[in-house]
C-alpha cells in the first residue's frame, strides 16, 4: 500500500476488504442494470454527449441548450449504472468558456494589474 509502515496492519486489511466488497457489489449492480435496460441507455447517453460536442463545434454560446441536454445526459448516465458524476464532467467539457471571437482573458486589458516587485 502507499501508506507503508505508518498505518496499522488491521486498518490496511479493513480498507482492502471494503474496497473488494465495494467492487464486487458494483459489478453485480452493473450486471443487473445492464440486463434490465440493455445497451440502449448507454448508447443514448453517448448520443447525447455527441450532441453536446456538436453544439460546441457549431459555436452555440447560450447555456440553456447545454443544460437541457446535460440533464438528459445525467439521467441516461444514472440509469445506465455508471456513476452520474461522469455526466457532469462530460457536460463541463462541452460548455464553451466564452463566445467565439471574444478576448482570451478578462485580464487582457489590464496587464499591469498583477506585477511582481
């Protein structure tokens, strides 16, 4: 383990056991959900992510389309058995930080604001 000799052996065994049980439970959970929902839900989540990427590539700057599709992506990800936090990460990767043609940074005009010395 990464913690070495600083951690008692009993705690290492307990943490390893919890990790193994959690992993086995997660695998069983995923198998059950996959049997119930099949591959349609993960494929739908992938399709929604592709739609978000398309919106980004087309330069859509409004946030509401991303939020609506992101909510559907979250639901599809949740129903597929994958941790729903992944939907938030994928959504965050597709939302543009600023509109096309805008300046690189809000601080570009005030370059003397942060000087050293």
